[in-house]
C-alpha cells in the first residue's frame, strides 16, 4: 500500500534527507515549507531519484493557524495521512540584549519550533490512519543539554510528544521524536559556520564518536519510528548524537 507521508521543512537539510529516505517505499510525499523555491528544487530532485513516488509541495507558514487549517483541510481531502514528520523549525533566538529583545527571542524560538509541530498535528488529527498512523517530531540534544530559548522550545516539543503519545495510543497512532546532535550540513548551521569556522571543532569536541552527524543518519532514525512495524514504540525521544548524551531515551 502506498503511504501518504508529510515532511515539514522537507525542502532542505534534514527534512530533505528524510524525504529521500522514504523513496524506498515509493510513497506519496507531501513537502511543506515557507519558501516555494527550495520546495520545488527538492521535489524535482526526489522525482528524478524515484519516478514511482509522487511528490507535491505546499508553501505554508506553519506558525499561522489559519494557513495551517486551510492546508490541513486540503491534505485531508486527499485521503488519510500515514506519516507526519514534523521537522520544521530552527534556532531563531536573537541572542541577549535588553528585555524586549530577550522576550522577542524566546517568543521566536517558541513560535518557530513548537507551533509548526503542534498546529499541523492538531489540524490533521482526524486524518491520521487508525491504526498505523505515525507522528515523528524533530527535537534536539539542546532540550537536554541546556541552551536558552532554543533548547527550552525543543523541551516543550518533548513534553508535547509524551502527552500526544498517550492521547493517541488507543487509536494505534504512535508519537515520537528524534533529537539530533550537531548536524552541520544544513541551512541551520551553514551561515553560522561561514561566520565562524571554529564552531565545528568546538561542537565536535564533546562528541565521543569524534565527528558530526549527517542528515542521512537522522533520517534513518525517523525511518525506524515511522515504520509500519514500529507500532509498539511510542512516547520516545530518540537521541541521535554520536554518544554526546549516553543512556537517554
Ligand atoms: N542541524 C542540526 O544540527 C540540528 C540539530 C538538532 C535539531 N535540528 C532540527 O532539525 C530540524 C531541521 O533543521 P535543519 O538542520 O535541517 O535546518 P534547515 O535546513 O534550516 O531546515 C529547516 C526547515 O524548516 C522549514 N521551516 C522553518 N520554519 C518553518 C515554518 N514556520 N513553516 C514552514 N516551514 C518552516 C524551513 O523552510 P522555509 O525556511 O522555507 O520555511 C526549512 O526547510 C529543525 O527543527 C531543527 O531545529 C537541527
């Protein structure tokens, strides 16, 4: 059976690697992001890689409740949703400054990481395949290591995952998160590394495996949690970080 799979932030970085990982099952892929161009480029590359998959793109700001409601209605009209990978997000904090800037920074990280995940999931709630639906949110090692507003926003995603897992358990829908460590081959890091190349050595230093992660390695963890046979794994935050945090599920 062809699964309908949504990947938010699927036009770039980790999201694009996740979308590519799903091609093995020739799915109907639905990519969401704010900018049309990266989505269109990603869709073209994915179609070229596997002509048996279907790829559609939906530009949408997932922090906007009206836009999300509209998009979710259109997606639901097309049939049940088998997998939602709520990957859209980023480190949007503006750093320290006066209290106004601090407030803006915390709001930006909360809005940008929590709302895209929560709003789209809630808007699609009736559309998930029951049983068998899979929801995978994108957290971060920052949620457990301590990192101001970005880590706090990802910790909120973790708490939401636990709540949703219990809420949807009876329906046979699993809800989990993947929490990556340092994955520099992404738009998330590229501008920061260009500005300060020393970041890479600093970030790699505490990683026991002695190297950063790749988008593909994160995608592999998402593939497991999204698999049809992974129906008894729910409410978990899967750490993917080269051993940076040991023994934390
Ligand atoms: N790279 C890392 O080291 C790392 C580590 C831990 C966690 N993460 C998490 O992994 C996820 C993917 O990040 P990435 O590293 O792959 O960086 P990225 O390439 O910047 O990916 C972020 C994606 O999310 C989309 N997006 C952001 N806000 C959105 C919104 N409001 N509505 C719709 N789409 C939105 C972006 O597209 P548009 O800009 O076009 O909207 C982009 O495609 C993020 O949640 C990030 O926090 C990354």
